[in-house]
C-alpha cells in the first residue's frame, strides 16, 4: 500500500493523531523509544484507500543531537519512503522557526504535503489559528486530534493526494500472484529462442502479439499451472528455424531495455563458448542496475561429463562479482533443467517483494552494527541513526548516518550481507544506500 508519513516537531500531537487514524487506544508511553517503535506503523483506511501510516516522531531514538536534528531526520525518512507527507503543526503555538525549517525541507522534495493544523478545537477559531501557515503554500486542514474534529476531511484529502491506483495496462507490472514478466537475454545463438519455445511448447499457449512501440517488441504470454508468464520482446521466438540466424545484432542497450520491461531477466549463456566479453558486459550492467536475474547456462548436452566440474568452476569465477545470482545448467535441446527456470524466476521475484516492518528493520540495524561497528575513518566512526526501506522493488535499504564519508564500500557490503541473511534475501538484488542526515 502507499505510505503516508506524519512529521512534525515534538508535542504537536503526532502520536495522538496517529492513534486516532489507526483507531488504536492511546499509546502507552514514548519514554523509552525502542519499546514503542513497532507501534509507529499501521495499516489504515483512508476513504476508499488502504495505506500504511507511519509516525516518524518516535523514530529518532538514537538522535541525541537535539530537536533540530530530529526535524532533519524525520523529514528525510518521510521523503524517502512516503507517497504523501502529513505535516502536523500546532495551531495554538503558531508557526515556529522549526516548522519553517521542516516546510523548507519538504518543499524541496516535491512530494505531496498536506499541512494539518492541530489543536483547533472550535470552528470559530479556524482563521486565527491557521492563518500563519498559509505562507508555505501547502494545502491546510484544521483539526483536533484529541477531540476527533476534522479527521474525516483529513482522510479524504490524504486519499486524494495518493498516487493513482494501479490500473492494469500494458506497461503496468502485474502483481506477483498474477505471474511475472520475463526477459530472455543473451548473445545470438545462445539458445534463447529454443528455451522459450521449449517452455511454451508443451503448454496451452496463449499467444498475444501485442503491438509494441517497436517492431520487435512482441510479448508472448503463457499460462502454466494456473500462473501467467509473459515473455517480453520475443521477436521471432516462435519460429523454429530462423533465416536471420547470425544476422541478429547483439545490443546490450536493447537487452537492458527489455529487462526494464520485465520483472526478472534470464540470461542465456552458451556453455560451449563460456562467458564471453559481451555476456560479462550485460551481466555487469544488470548487476549495476540492480535488475533481478538468473543465469541459464545452455547446451550442456554438448559438454562432456568430465568437463562439467571445470565449467561450473569457470562460470563461478566469472560471476563472482554478483554472487547472489543463481545459475542453472540446462539443455534446451534435450529439455534438461528447463523446468527449473520459471520457478526460480518466481522465487527471485518473490524475494524482490519482501517488505520489512519498521521495528524489524531497526532491530536488524542494531544487530549488524553491534556485531561489527563501523570502522574508524580518520579517527572517527560514522553514526547510524535509522534504517528505512524504500517502497519499490528490489529491496532498497536506506541508512541514515551522520557522515557518509566515513562509510566505506567494504562496510556497505558487510551491511548488505547482514541484511540479506536477516531477511532471507539470497537471490534478488539488494540496494543499500547511505544518506547523510546532517544539516
Ligand atoms: P538464440 O539466437 O539465442 O535465440 O538461439 P537459438 O535458440 O536460435 O539457438 C541457436 C542454435 O543453437 C540453434 O541451432 C539451436 O538448435 C541450438 N541450440 C539451442 N539450445 C541448444 C541446446 O541445449 N543444445 C544444443 N546442442 N543445441 C542447442
């Protein structure tokens, strides 16, 4: 679901509003931060929409540097993960410098921001209490979280500001339960067509030649075991003999374009040729772009049994730059191993969907940090404040740290591996990002 994040300086009533919207009894206490963290996220109905509501207020459990810092951290968290930001201010106290600071930060990100003016307990006082806040140019809504006034309006306004519901269109990626889109990539003659043909061959075939933007953007759909798969950009894939063999130009750019139209890519490599320069280029691009993919080493029927071990070792060496990518050994011609392709692709896509709750994320962060603290760089260590997950697949983890300069690549890799282990992400790409939260 889309995410709505509540931000605002302390004591404006964030947790009261959160609990109202989440229809929960008043949170017991926020005195001991780590304890209440799990309550800061709730699934909430807003009008006809379901959203994840997040209170960023209780999240700054490790930001001792004072209020200013909290504003910064909150704003960054909200802007990283939220679709809509609910900026809560105190109508009784009026506009403060810290509110201005927050407004400024929120404005820069260009996400929808709704300002809710809290503690407006009677309608006759609305103009007097909200007047100050119009200067920012955000939509303004008066309310009383404590008395429950104005909540209906707020819910409707937030619902309207949310991104459109996804409509199933040609380009919309289907939900995971609806099956997945696959791009089969690789050098000419690696066996892409043969593989797709074999996958399609024995099954009831639903062929839909969707006229794409280019002549060769032909998508082919397959229903197997009640699941739907779409192979994207498969020009000529159904022809068993192709006159154009050898003429096909290999373009990494085109391959990447296809990968972007799919959920998971399958890179087909010819076992008899090994991992070539072009294969490596494609793989390293896919890896850099954090594309979910698997590798199918094809034509193993042509490899003598005694050479298989050496082949596997070669391939492993060639691919050590992306150790998480699974490798299948197949023969399209002899139908060996191809039954594993679709289930493995689905497994990868499933891992891409993993969403980790706020509490679990930050417990995980503590755990990996405690095991290995960030190294001293120029006499100091980076401080890690908070961990969030961005909303889109593949899993993208954003650490908020005091100083990104002090976080080295090797430590980033350590963090990635730690998160992979804790959350069971073994084959999907994982993005780990550090963001500075200084002023
Ligand atoms: P594409 O250009 O990647 O689509 O490759 P094709 O599917 O057209 O295959 C190229 C050639 O390799 C064809 O002559 C296929 O018959 C052959 N081929 C494909 N897969 C296999 C395999 O597993 N074993 C063997 N021996 N030949 C294969």
